[in-house]
C-alpha cells in the first residue's frame, strides 16, 4: 500500500480510502467488522465517515461511526 502525507498535519494515510456510508444502514455490525478487518489487512488507513451515515436501510443517523467504534 502506498501512503501520502495528509496536508500539513504530518499524518500519513493510505492512498486508497474506504467509504463507510453503508455501515449501520445496509451493513450490520458483523458485516461492518468483516469489511474493516479486510481493509486493515490490505493496509487501508483512510476512512471516509460522517455522523450522517447509517440511516439507510433502517439504521439511525450516526450508526456508521458507532459500528466502526465497536
């Protein structure tokens, strides 16, 4: 995996990111965990999330970040 510096922060993140808008809505906890573990195994360290993700498919707004935290 390639990494790049994130702006002036000094942080290095993977050049490939994972969009997390399906967590908590379309994907349940077990599925979210499997996707995250695979992403970690592949070296992904950049995750696109929002407190508005997760409401699709019966989840509540913010469920994406809650599931990621678990």
